[in-house]
C-alpha cells in the first residue's frame, strides 16, 4: 500500500512540474528523490487569491508568532503588572529550537532529537512521538546544530486536527520529511519525503517555520551555518489532508539564496506567501538571480508573483549582507523588511517594487529572526537591542525606542508587555511597549540564538537548550 500511494504521489508531482513552469518537482513518500526539471525564472503575474489558514481560537498559539501573518500579538493575554515566576522547567530528550505551540490548553514541543511532546495544562505528558534518529554533525560538512532533527516550528491545523513537523533523519546522505501527526494521540497520519534533485540534500536545512495557506502546508529550506555545499532556497507545498498534490519553488540561482529565517513564510490576507531570501551566487557584474530579496509566491502554484531587492543586491550578496535573516512583516498596506546590512525598507503590500522599488529606506540595525506587529508599529529583533518602529501613512519609518543592547530575541507582544529574550544570558524580559524599558525579568535557562516565546493565557512558554520553561505572569 505504501508503494502504491508513493507512486500516485510521484505521478502527481510530475504532472505539477509539467504544468507549472516556475515550480520544481517534489519528493517521494519514501526517503528517496525523483527527477526534477532545472529551476527556471518565471515572469511576474497578478497575485492568486485564496483563503488563508482558519483563525486560531482565543488564547491559542498554533504556529510561529501565533498566526500565519507572524504578528506575534496575543490580544487575549490578561494585562500584566506584577512579577514573573517559574511554573515549570522540563528537561526533554533534546534541545528545542522551534517555538512551542499551545492549542486547546495542550502544549506541543518538538526537539532536535526528532521527538514531539504533548503536555497538558499541568505540564504532564499526554503523549510523545519519536520519529526517527536525527542527523549527527559527522554526516554534514558544516552547520551549528548537533544533532539536527526538528528545527523549524511545527504548525497545528485546526481543520483536521493535525500537527505538521519536518524532521531531518540520520543517513548517508541525511533525509528530510514532512510528517502529519494526530493532535489527540500523536499517531502518524502520513509522511512524505522532501528531498528534491537539483541541490545537495546533505546541506539543505529546514529551519524556517511551517505554515498553511488554502489546502496546502508549506515547508521552507535554506542552508546551514557556514554556507557550505550546493544548497538552494526552496519552498515545498503539499496537500495538508493527504500529503499529495506537491508543488515547489526554487530560487533561480546556481547555489545559496536560502529561505531559512525562523519565521518561515508570512501569509497575507489574500493567502499569498512572502519569503525572505538570503545571499545567492550572483554578485557584481552577474545576472540578477532573485536572491537578497522579498518574494511573493502563489499558494496554488508557488509561482513567483512579485519581488523586491535593494539596488545593492549584488554587493550585498558578495558581502553576505542580505535580507534573508529577518522575516518580512505585513504592517497594514506596507511590508517592512530588514536583514544583515543594517538598512530597513518599507514596501507596498500590493506591489513590492522590484529592484530598488521601496517606498522608504533607513539605516536601522542588523536584524535576525521574527518581528511582531501591533497596528502601525513593528517590533524588530536587532543584534544591538530590539526597536519599536512606527510606519506612518506615507510609508515613512519612525523609531519610537531602542531597548537595552542585551535584549535581542525575536519579540512577541501581549498583556501590555513586549516579551523578548537576552539569548546570551537566558533571561526573559517584559518590556514597556511605550518606552522599551524592562519592567520585569526572570532567568529561564540556556536558550538558542533564535529562541522566541509563545504566549497563551497568563503564561509565557520558552524553548530552551534542554527542553521547555514555562513562566507565569500576573
């Protein structure tokens, strides 16, 4: 039965590759790969509209920064005025890089040991599912995670009570899969391979958060720390109910151009995906390859429908100063984008502008990770302290405050506070949204560079290098 289903899946993939010129063929249901046409450059066309993912229930945090737009705002969190306290520290079977999810009072945590845990409100185990051995560092020529298992934040899909995770497995070479788990039991509903030809799967890494738009779940890929090997930025979409009907997009560069930032794709109200793309192989004097960019992709075909790159894209590529480190932020009719160069850009949501087509530009900061957005203010994770930036009706940026330089973690907002980590010290800060001053702080333990909190009710959930820390607020 497994072989038959895989054969049908591969046939659907071949048809998708034949019909959609800008997409690449997908992977098989086993841990192999199937032929793929070479990446091609597609022309820009009008956005395809579809329904975004169903909204979460109040208090739920079903994906990275709470929703598919990655706003990072918990509107239902009660107002915080008192101190914080540790509710629970849990040691799990591996480091946690992904954001925890909280759905219907159940916390979902995925580890680099490829284990997914479900915990009740008392932080007692409901179920756990180990999916297979993760990839040790010895199997890969570079990278800074050892072992490498589930890194990208999972996604909870309310329409069929599924949790989507994308583990990496040990092998020669290592392999990648998308797995659908039953929310109630943790049972595997289906799994599909994600390794496409045209790139070296040993150095492809799934770091960005998964997301859903319309009938598909989407998985982004980039490379590893060290930029070794022939990796390529890529997004793969599969039917969220069955894992079938695969589509994909590969950045048309000879190598690199990773889609790796932890927020993964950002989904707009029209269902289209916005992705940040890292430095590609093209540099000064070379043909533009859609790297160092913000790209819009259709959720029905993964065709590229719009793009933006700075006029400095070629020199940015040569110096590794690209936009790929921070997820784009939708702020009303604008898109905010920043990255490694120190410059920030405001783009039109309905027309990203191509090369140099920004509405405004300002020297802001070097930014890694996910933003949060409340009304016309975007909270930006900067390597020298997060910033609050208001974007006015003309698309001009105004810096409202600059937090202490140690507070650099990807922020979330709720309960009248901005929550961000000092990732070096493992300290959670509750910042005043009017001033950026820390009103309370608590040590949560060692965290990873890109750790970001999840908010639900009167609790803050922190992924740590040993498991999970839960903080209560009042």
